[in-house]
C-alpha cells in the first residue's frame, strides 16, 4: 500500500544523516505537505508557527498524516525540533548516547547533537525519550541554544508555568519566535547611530555570537577612524533582536566618523553634542567621589536596559523601544564607563583627571559611578571642588571636601596560598575595594602584595589575590596593612596552615 505523503516526508527528515541549519535549508518545502495534514485546522493560534516550521523542515507529521498540535511533546520530539531549528551538530569528542537510547532509534542522532550542545533533558545517564517536556524544559532548551537567560525566554511564554507539560503547538510557537534570535557569525551592520558622545546604538541583521562580543575579538571587529575606539563589550538591548549598545571613546565635536565591522565599512555618523545629564557630585572617601544619576530624571545606566544585566537590578529593568522610550519617558543611556574620566578642579587650583573606578556604575542599587584621584592625591578638607566632563552635564558639580575616616580592616583569613579574605568593620557599599591592595608582611620581613579581585565583595568582605605570582608560605603569620591610606588596620594578622 502506498504510504501517505507525510510518512515519506517524515522518513526523509528523520533519516537524514546530515543535520542542516534552518537557514541553509530550502526555504520553500512543497506546500502540499502542510495541506496533507488532516488536523492542521486544530492548531488554532499556533498554525502560522507550525506552517513556518514545516517549511523549514523542523516539524513533520505522523505516519497517519496528522500533526497532533495539541498532543504533549516528548523528549525525542524536542530533540529533533531543537537540533533542526537551531542547526546543532554532534561533536567528535562528545559523550556517548545515554543508556536508554539505541543507535538504531530514529531520534538517536538528534539526541546526540542535542546533548553535545549543552542541552539537557532526563536525569543521570538516561534521556527518557518518551517523557513529557515541561515549559521549564523548553525554556531552558531555547535559552541555552540562544545563549540567553531563561528569564528572558520566559517572557515569550504566555502564562509561564514551569511544571506544565508542553504541547506540540505550544512548542512550535516558542521555537518559531526564537529563530530570529539565533546568533550568526555572518551578521552584518544595518544601522549605526550615536546616542550621546560616548554611546553608539548599532543594529545588525542577526544577533552576534558570544565569540564576536568577547572584548578582545570585539575590539578587532569594531574599528573606527579619527582615533575612536571601542571601550567595552557591546551589549544587546533588552527586548531587541539584534540592536546593541556600544561604548566608545568620547566623540570630538564636528567630526564625522566611519565605523567598520570585520573589515567592512558599516556606516558613518556625525559626532553628537547632547551630553548625558547627570546629577550631584559628592565626596565618598579621601580620594574618591561619585556623580549620581536618577532613572526618574530620564538617565539610565546601560545595566538597566541590556540583557546581560537583566534580573539584577531589583525590578527596575527597562525594556526600551526603538526610540529608547518606556512608559512614556525617553531615556539617555550611559554606556560602560570603562576607561572614562572626569576633571575635578579645586578652587584656585589646577584641574586634576579622576578616573572611573571599575564596577561602580550601579552595583549598590544606585546609579552613582565613582571616580578616584591619581595615586597619592587626596581631597583637601575645606576646599571646594568643581567636577566637569566632556561627555556629561552635571547638575550639581560642586562640593566642599571634608575629613573622611579611612575604612577599617577588622580581620583577614587565608583562603589559599594565593588569596586572602579581607573583612572591614562595616559594609563599604558598592565597589570601594576596587583597585585597592594590602601588604602582607611575614615574621622574617618578607612582604607580598594582594590586590582586590573585582566583584568579589560580599558585604564587608572582599577577596584579595596575591600579585606577581607570589604565594603565602605555610605555617606563617603575616601582618596585614593597607597599601596607602584607604584603610586602617590595628594589629590585623593572617596565619597560614
């Protein structure tokens, strides 16, 4: 007896030895395939997604000519769907098949590619191909495939319920929505726009791969004329498919810049003069000050509007539209302040360059980046200082310096032979440990230096790593002192084992 068209189609797809990415497949699969599905009318709101995936060879029907869109999805089925939709390939050094999968199973090659690419289903050494796939499973699979946080993908699911079983139609809808978000090494720039003197907004034809936004590689990919440089990692805007916030060096007024991407001219833009509005400058320590900004005033740190920091801003995250507006308000975006500086001038004195303190933009729940004077310089009590910037306008730029007591080291503990934990008598808030170091002097007078490890602070405690390959000697007591005047230490010691 002649087999139905869908049987032949399914066999062709399942039996294919090569797993071809969706974008390399023929875009126009015979439309009679979809027409042959006797129950496609039951797909309801999922129909367009199902038809789209059929055309991409991602979905196929059963031998009886049905698609069963309301049937619960199995592990074997999601392996085939995910591998085909996202163009996943097995790896030569990947793990063997799980114990409950035979090489002769129609889904074996899909399960292998599925697992080799970090996707998970089942427990221990079993895959459980007949098991029901839950919404949590599906979200995790999509998030891993797209290199996104699960919290981002959860927003694409209506009434997300982690333990709820997923139907084939529901899976089709999420997979179809996900395909445009698949990173591509061949992405090309479609537009370049300067938002402010230190921030570009660059849109691509597809999302960038993790390799292409690695800082070292990104600096090679993004190049400019007129001495402009990329300063930090391009960050995908929350809610955008392929639009990135790109931090650059300060634009020179009147200049026209050309940007190239991977050696190809990508676009030109004129320098803008709309400086970023910031708030009040105030002293923090004897050599550090901050300049705050407020979301309510329409200035957003990039950490609030990019996917990389989504879920870490205490519910204050923003999803901006193409005009960088949300809830009726348009925002100025402060991109990464890495390698940025401002000028601080004492009354009657000479200007001083103060450099941004890394990781202080918004880590204490406030948009209040810190700036530090050069080593050995301090703010003189009673002197009035005025802060200025070539990339921001400061609403209240002047403050009078006061005498500020240094932080106080309370205790120190050896973590291992190359790291110590330093605990202050109070939580300093934010990253005030940043760029600070301590000196550890042994009983025989030998001294080593340990530098704060960025973002290691937990409350009043921070990790300090020994520099220049130094190691702590065993069974030795070291006296701990701050390197410089940033902290005091009264008979603080650390003893190694």
